[in-house]
């Protein structure tokens, strides 16, 4: 009788088989989401997009033709075909069969063209390699410890934070920097859309890397004196650029003076306490009526795409987070900024303009 009652309770968990299957259809892509990431990584490591792109942007190749260009003399063509089939099912690649006797041929789609590394300023392959790197994936196994004990997953895994790990691991640092640089096309689109640069005389790009985004701004607004500010070892690799002064230092200690300070995807790496340290240094550095320009995601309180990047910040950084408009306003008001504007320049890409 007990078994019968338990079975009856179990059946009540789902209304019917159709509902069960519908719910499984939602659940299983989440369970197996890692598979698509690693098939994508495989495509990048094998350079499949580049192999096809070399024949022409809209050309197609057979499995044999692709296999002949792989860096191996013992290619598993059946395995290659299965990888290509998976990529086609996700609309990352396309396939055609010219006639009944011809072999299937595979080509690129607008999505997979983003993974071509050769002569492609919009190359996203480094982002694929970064987010599927074993060193970056391992901390996700410890996410539950953050919830249970407040222990950062990255710190729990390696005994040091992400920034220390990058300092100690040159190969991972190279992978990380390349992955971050893949967002540069988005940054460039943002700066081209924002019209508030025309009244700026001195612009400080905090965490500006080697100065690529600042170079784009200066090319459109040559009257601006640009200061590219980053850690000394980053600045050491920065090339000479007209109108730009490279300065090494820490944003937690000081920020160079200017009438505008630009920060892109910097603040989400840090908790509120550290963000306030940065913003207070910006306040000291800004001239009267100066402004801070923060390029970040602004979480929507309801609706919109899931904040997966917020989970990434939770895993990889100690206290970093994505913030809602309300959270941004509280942070910036606490730092003493009087006027705060939110400008959505691209979908889910915002420029927060905070005036001193």
C-alpha cells in the first residue's frame, strides 16, 4: 500500500505525459548545454571556419576536402562528419547536396563567419577558447560553495583569485586577454554611437589595455587628448598612437586627471566597496562638471535575456556582479555623482553617464 501511495504522489508531480515531455524539452538543453560549447571549441581548434573561408565566404566543401586540410595524417572522417552535422543542427554551419550522387557539402553561416580568425576584425574564436578553457571551467564545479559558505568558486578551486592566477600563468593570461579583446568590436560600435565626446578635452580610458578603443575615439575627435591608463605591464606593450599618452598605474591608488573618464567592463569585476574606491579616485581626478562614462550591462529587473554573465562574474571574481539601474544609481550617488543618465546604445549594452 505504501509503494502504491508513493507512486500515486509521484504521478501527481506531472499532469500527464505531454507535460512531462514538454518540460524535459526545456530541461535537457540546460543539462547538456556544455556539449554545444565543446563542439564549438572543437570547430575552432580544428580551424573549420578558416578552412572553409579560404575557399570563399559562400563556398562549400565536402568532408574529404575539409579533412585534407586538417593538421593530421589520420583524420577520422566519420567523426568529422558527425561534428559538422551537429554544427549544422545549431545553424552554425549549413549543408547542401547538389545532386543525388554528390557528397554533402558544408559552408559557413553568418554566425560561423564570426569564428573565422584570418583577416576578421570581428573574430569571436578567442572568446570560445577562453570560456571553454579547462582552467576557467573548473571553478564552476564549486559554485554551490559560494551559496552555502560565501566562498568564491575561483578562490576555492585555486587558492588565489583570478588576477593572481593570470599573473602566475602566462598562457592563461594570453588566452584571457585575447578573449576579452574579442569584445572590442562592440566597444567600437558603442563609441561611434555616443555623441557626448565632442565637448571633451581630456579623456582618460581606465583599463584601456593597449589603447585600441581610445584610438578610435581620437580618430573621430582629434581635438581630444587621450590618456590610456592601465597596469604597467599592460602599458609596456602599448604602441605609440597619435594624440594618446600611455600611463601605467593602479585605479585603486589614483586616476589621471581629465574632464571625462571612460571605463568599459571594469566595474562588474568588483564588489561595491572596490567600485567605490575606483569612483572616489575618479571624483578626485575629474575637473569641475566632469563626467564618468561607464560601458556595462544593465540588468533588467524582470524579463529580458537571462543574466548568464552575472553567474560568470559570481564564479570568476570575488564579489563582482552585473547590476540593475537601481544598483548603479545607488553606487554612483554614494560616490557623489549628481546627474546620472542611462543610454542603451546596443541591445543589452549601455553607457552610463555620471556627471560630477
